[in-house]
C-alpha cells in the first residue's frame, strides 16, 4: 500500500525527423545538433522536458545524412498545472507541441509550419516516480513492513528506489544484485 502512494506522472516520448537545413547554426559552429541533447527548465516556458539528439549521439541511427533525428520527452509532474496535461492529446498533437518548442529552441523561424516526420510516439501513463516529501520514509516503512511480516529475500529495486537516471539505475541494480548473492550464499 505504501508504494502505491508514489506518484508517477505521464510522459510521452516523441521521435521525429527533420531536414538538417531546418536548423539554425549555433554559435559554437559544430553543427546544429552536436552532442547529447538538451534539458529545458520550466522557467524557459518550454513544454518539452528534454530532447535527445539521436542522430548525433548514436552513429547510423539516422541513415540519411541530410536528416536529423530527435527524441523529445513531454509531460511530467508539472505539465497538468502549467499546460493542461498530455492525457487528452493525440499523437499528432504531441508532435505539434514538441515542434513548437523545437522552433523556439533550434529551428529557423520559417520552419514554424513545417511539421517534422513523426517516427514514433509512445506514452507512458506512469513514467517517472516522484521522490516527493516523505519518499524515503515510505520506502523505509515498506521495508519495515516486509521485515515485520517475516518476508526474507525480497528486495526493493528500480527507479523508484535508486533514482531515475540510467547510470544510477544500473549502479543500484548491481548493488542490489550483490545483496541477493549474499542472501543466497547464506542460505546454502
């Protein structure tokens, strides 16, 4: 029951493709989408949470050298209060919303009416666990409840425990795996 209190806002992943010529040339002169990507603090007035430059980050992800592939994330905990939420948006409306932000951040202003090619849209209804006030206490209460009931060999693991960043999920998974190995060895 305690774990059910953790809030997971809805987030959509929107993968799109643009012509390379649609992008403004940044001041650094290394090309329009060079690097990992970008995050947008809500203070910027941008609805898109962040964008991964898929065609820059992953070699040969975009087979056409004249195109750029981007993966946008939109939604999140504050989206409902700031923008009305993504729950009622169609895939096309999600593409349009991320496109408006891309025009503002990366594209030539003349691209405002030239929507990208949508390659995929995936909505996760329960995406990112929110480590809100009381989160650690909820986890401790759950662990204590398992212990009080005599449950042994069950470990809490995942992004709601160790953190949502991929690297931290991997590290935490290794840490928990070591605990499981110790538990199994002790039973042998």
